């Protein structure tokens, strides 16, 4: 299996990158995740509902910004950010890297547990505290479908390709994964897993030329995490 090489996308300039980084590192955390989350939490009286609503809003913001700031001005389709079919032979790669991600994540959780660092966060605590079929479905759809789709298109399809086409595979993987990790603050107990998963998702995108395999791995991994949280 050969490694796909992306040519430098000269249509994407630094101004587009900085605009989108401002969006994900400043605007969304301060004006959406913080302020709007508190509003939704008071409205719904439930952190799971509030978090899911924020995730849905973020998905629209990320995809709209990517389309109107990057793709549409350059007359590009979603194919430019990896939304394209992948070869059937890549299903084996998907299975292998899903297993590796699960194995590595279990190891990281065990290490953090040994260090006295738990893996719970507000969403998992909310789900465990008030478990129901509806809550499980909402959590599963949010974690296994909504988040993987917009995160892979943005962080791998755009960010990884931007950096990789300029600085190479390793630098692209590291830079995009660091940003992917930073945006998950303040859930500090998941940051090591976020970084490792970011590396794996970028590598799978590199190997397949499509973000869909990364979306699948991301979705399966998050879905398993929700199921384990529900039955714990």
C-alpha cells in the first residue's frame, strides 16, 4: 500500500489558516463553548443536552467557515478537504488502526489512573448520573456521528493537508494534532488520547487520501467510549 502524497495547495493561503485558527482557538471557546454553554445548561438543566447542542452549533460554524472562507472563494468542492470515496482495500487499514487506537487509549487510561488522573468529564458524569435510552442516543449521536464528521473534515481535511503540503508528513501530523489537542482543553484528562488519536487520524488520511476512513475510526472509537460509559 503506497503513501498518498498531497501536492501543495497553493489556493490556500496563510490568511485563511489564521482566520480559521482564530475561529477555533478564540471565538468558539470564549463565545460559544463558555457563554452559550452556560445559557443552554440553564435552559435545559442538563449538561448532556447543553453539550450536544453546543457540538451541533460548532459543527455548523466549522463547516460554514471552511466553505465560505476557504472553498467557495477558490471554487473548490469538498473533495479538496478529503470528502471523497476510498478504496475497499482500505477497510483492513481502518480495522487495524481502530484496534491500535483502542489499545493505546486503554494503556493511556491505565497510566493516568495509576497517576491518580480520572477519565471522567462533565458529559460522561451527566450520562452516568441520569441514564436513559434517550440520553444514550443523544450522547451516541453527538460523539459517534456529529463530532467525527466535522472534526475530521476540519482538522485533517484542512489543517493537516495545509501543514503537510508545506512541511511534510511528520510536521503536518504533529502540528494538526497539537491544535486538535489544544481545542479539547479544559478536559485535561483526555488530552494524551486526543493527541495520539490526532496522529492516527492524520496518518490514515495520508494513507487513503480520504477523510472518510478517519471519520469511521473516530466514530467507532467515540461510540465505544459512550457505550462503556453507559454500562459502567
